[in-house]
C-alpha cells in the first residue's frame, strides 16, 4: 500500500521519499543530541556553583532549538 501511495504521488520510485525520511530522522537525532548536550552542560555549570549562568545556558539553548524548529514548520519545510 505504501508503495502505491508514494508512486501515485511522485509518479516514479520511492527513492526521493526515502531520502527525505532519512534526512528528517537524522535531523531529529542530531537535534536530540544537541538539546541533551545543552541541558547537561547547563546542569553541570549550575551544579558547579554558578546557578544563574547554568540556568541561562540551559534555557536559552533549549529555547533557541525550539524556536528554530517552530520557524521551520511555519515556512513549510
């Protein structure tokens, strides 16, 4: 069923859709790793005796990632 649906839309093979799916999946994995790194770094800075810089690092980093994701959805990419 999946092959019929994609071939009806594309009029050819599914290679393009498979590439887009793999590219999106890679983007999600890398965004997760980046977000995790930012949160862990902020927690480490906060626990090492600097709560304000740690909390700023964590919240600004995560807010930047969320903003980039929401703007991407508005553009329709």
